[in-house]
C-alpha cells in the first residue's frame, strides 16, 4: 500500500519509488510499531501514510507558491480568525 501511495501522490516510479520507499518506510514503521509486532493497527496506517508523503507534498506546495509570479497582498485584522 505504501508504494501505491508514493507512486500516486508523489508521482514516483521504478527506482526512484523504491529508493524513497527504502529510505523512509523502515523508520516510519519502527515509529508506529513500537512493540515490534510486525503489523500495525488499522487506525495507525493513515498517520503513517500521511507522514510518508506529507513532507514532500508540503515542500512541493511551498516551491509552487514561492515560484509563483502572482502574489496577492492579504490584510489580516484581529477579526480574521
């Protein structure tokens, strides 16, 4: 499932996908499988997948925003909650 998510959300394939998977998934798995059971409760999987792709997606969004030539000024007041 993790490889499918990486491929879909990060648009990676083949060697790039495998390298990203191998560099991230073991660390994340260990973070979530603290009892070293070899499986994860289904409730933990969305968090693992979010951490797996979230950092790259945030960086990509930031690059897109910083690279944009159309900047709008935003004025915030105390009532802008």
